C-alpha cells in the first residue's frame, strides 16, 4: 500500500538538502519576502517623503536624487539614484527594489548570527525571518524613504559579519578587516540611524574571541578586543564629530550634550526614560502587534481571506523549513550570549535618536526609527524562546510567530493601499473641481485623511498635477496643514500677510490673499470651500471655519481645457474615474462658482441617474441651487427635503442657500409654492 505521507516526506528531504547548501536560507528569505509583500505591490504607491522626492527627481532629472541629504548623508542620494535608475517613476518598481534591500538586510542578520555562533543555525534563521517581517515596522512601504536606510543596514550586518570572520581568521584577517571597515564607513556615509548599532561590534569581537579555540586569559582577550575594535571606534568617533559639527547648522540638531551641561540630572533621567520607551517599542509593543487581528467589518472578506492565506502560508513554510533543519547544538543553546548580545543591541540602537531628540514609537511615522532596533528585538525574542523551549518546539513557536508577523504585514499593506487610492481620488477630484489654479496659491487644510503623508510631502504631487513642466524657480503651489503650520509658516489667519516658504530648494511666495481652503473626509467628495456657499458646512473643524473667510476659489480657480491631470506614470490605473458621483459633484461645484446654472442642472440630470449616490447630504447643495435657478422648483425642493432628512445639521446651510435662491431668481407662482413648503420643512 502506498504511503500517503510519501510526498510530504520527499518535500521534507528536498528542503533538508536545500538547507544544507549555502543558498538554502537566502532562497527561503526571498521566498517569504515575495510571499508576504509581493501580493500588494501592484496597488502600492508613494508615501511620506517618497512623494516629494519622486516629484523632485522628475522635475530636476535623475541628478536630483544626488541632492537628497547630500550635506549630511553623502551616499544616501546614490542609493535613491540607483533605485531611480532601476524603477524610474513606477511605484511598483520601487516597492520591489526596497523589498530586495529588506531581504538583503535580513540575509545579513542571518549571516551575522551564524558567524558569531555557527552551532545556532535555527536561531539565526528564525531571527532573520522575523527581522524580515518585523511587526513593529510599517515604514517598509514608504519605499523611497526607507531604501536609504535599509541599504546601509544590509551593509552594516555584512560589516559586522566580516569583523567576526576577521577575528576568527589568521590567513585573511587583514583583507576581511579592510572589507569590514570599508562597509562600515559606507554605512555611516549613508545614514546616521545606525551609528549606535556600530557599538555592537565590540560584543561581536568579544563573542568570537571567546570561542576561537585559543587559550587566552582575560588580559590577553582584552588586548585582542582593543586591537580589533580600535579602527572601527576611530571611524565612529570621526563620523560623530563631523555629524555633531554639521548639526549645528543643518538638519537634526545634536542637543544631548548641551542639555547635559545645562541640567545634568533632569536631562539624564529624561533620556534614560526615552531609552526605555525605545526599548519597549522595539520589544513588547512590537511583539504585541502580532496579536492585533484585523477587524473583519473594516478589512472586508477579500482582505481577511488574503490575511489568512499569507499568515497560513508563512506558518507552514516556516514550519517545514525549520523542522527539516538540524537542531542547534545543546551546549550552544544553554549559553546566554545571544540574549546578552540582543540586549546590548537594543540599548545602543537608540543613541542617535536620544542625541537629536527624536521619538521612537511603534506607530507610523515614528516606527521608521525602529530600524536599528529590529535586530535586537528579533534576536531577543527567539533567544528567550530558545532558552525555555525544547529544540523542536522552537520551530513550532517560530512558525506561529512568523505566520502572525506575515499577517500583520498584510494589515499594514492594506492600509497603505487604501491611502494610495484615497490620495489618487483626492488629486483626481481636485483637478476636476479646479482645472487650473493661479500660481502663488497656498492650499490650507486641516487634518487630511492621510496617515502616511504630510502637507510637505503632498506639495510635490500637487505641483506635478498643476505644473507638470516645472523644474526650477518659484514653486507655483504649496500645501499647508493648519494643525501644524499656524503660527509658523502661516503666521495668522488674517488677510494681507505675506507667505515666504522654502520647500525642496524652491521658494514659494504667496499671501493670505491667495488662499484656497480644502476639506476632504472620504467617502465624501473633496471640497474647495467657498465663504459664500460653505459657511457652517457640517464636519469641518475649528481651524477651517476660521480660515474660510480667506478662501478665494472665484479668483484663483479657472476652467481651462485641457485641465490639470494626474501623472499617469505614477498613478498608473488610478487616473480615470469619470463615472462616479464625485466627478459630477466637482464639475457642478465649478459650474456653480461660474454661476452657469444650466450646466449645474444638466450635470445633476446625469449624476442622479448613476448607480452611485451622494456620500454626504450636503453634496446635494449645488444641484438644489442649479435646479432652482433653471425653474425646476419641484426637484430643488425634493433634494432639499432629502438633504435635511438625512442630516439635520445641514439646516443653516440649506437656509443660506434658499436665501440666495430667493434673491437671485424672479418671482413666480412655482417659486412661491416652493418657498411656502420650505418654510414648513425648515422653518428658516
């Protein structure tokens, strides 16, 4: 009788053979990376600084990449230049490029642990996979931004591994040391995030010396440690001195020394507390993210199915691989060295952020600073499990945790996909509402519904949409979020105040007399607020209400043909969607601004035949006015009744609209009848 488990046994044998080859774990890491991140790549876009930098490179040419961070991270621009050469303006190519860098960094983690303790291959492999899927790090999807940190992370782990090999080797020590030092220097020239992690090199040297097989007393080992570590310490010292001097005039100011001099004890206590918060964010807070399951009601059945598929595949694939791998040596498993190494890595990882007063948290955008913590956070988790679990149970526990981490990354990816769609919808609708905007206009917003973008990053695509030929000179348009800019870049919400702002090496010259106030609360349509039509619009915040009086759509928005449009090379299949409610609403808003009431009514005829419907009750307002001005009083009243029934908070808006209608239309029996019925409905 044929053994039903024979196919599984054959697969296990092949996996075991593959793991025994040098390419085994690297292949597995790239498979897991593609499995978890790959399904979302076609729908991901640009986020955070990505948006501005991609626009900047499109405007200034490929050489513009080399200007990014050039003064304090000289090689960072070259990483972005490489990504631009490979991916251009295609967000999918950038996601693939960044994923490859993440896999290379994870490969470096695996190689480093394997070099330090060759007998702990299971621990090395599980740590590397968890690093690849680290559940506290969502910044993977900000591909352009994180590429300039993931690339040097891969270099750093390579450098640390080369240092371990140099200590162990006699024949190739000099060559390996030169390679380790060169990659360390490249790391520090590319990012300052990893300066603290450089101090882990001493622990790596010490641990390799402890198992080198040479009889050494403590003094001899310390001499060897000093001799091997000194070149790297000199490099770190030189780089920190250079970075400290540079920070006095540009970028993140290194304030730690000044604070310690002015108030030693309070400053020390505050920084120790911040170190603890970083440690907590990288361990407990990030590990607990594993058990944050998606809400089926919000995530939807398709995304829930994908979450289950990815998590399940991660679990079973990890289990097959590490159950097939030879167990770690028992003597090695009892050694607490990996716990000590992970704790050391976690303690020094946050030093660059303490020095510059940056906050580390397990939430975007602060989780980008978790990158140097990810090695220690991953290693500590599995080193602790390795101490308390039987050898074969470690594979099961690792499979469960890696499966959950894979599922968590699908939740992150789903949120980024949704934001890219919202961002495309925002610019698409803005272009419909405002085919052309006068140069020198500032768009004021308050808390746009974007978790992974800021006003600074949205300024790039805004100018790409409205000034695609721009490459130098004064910046035509700018986004300013009142939540964070009022009192700074926007001195006050008063007319006649000049605005002078430097953004991406281009000056913006504007004024509070050239303002558009923008509101967006999806699924509601984008609103360019008009003080005539939108006073007391439900849902707008206090700051927008204050800024409304400055908004000048009638003076700053023009109906041109062809109008503004999303750049297809960036937004790909998200550029066309002209058969939705919001398309007709935006065109009707523009027609109302121009007082083309026949056009408003004609657009209403098409809009109300759609399968789509208004997303907010107040979106019926332009059509109410359009129908009234064209004499269709019955439809105007019916839409008014619908609006008020759905949202009673529109009362003042409706009363103001009908006051304008009464003033702007001639008397007639139909009008009188509509106004009489309106009095009964609204009691204005």
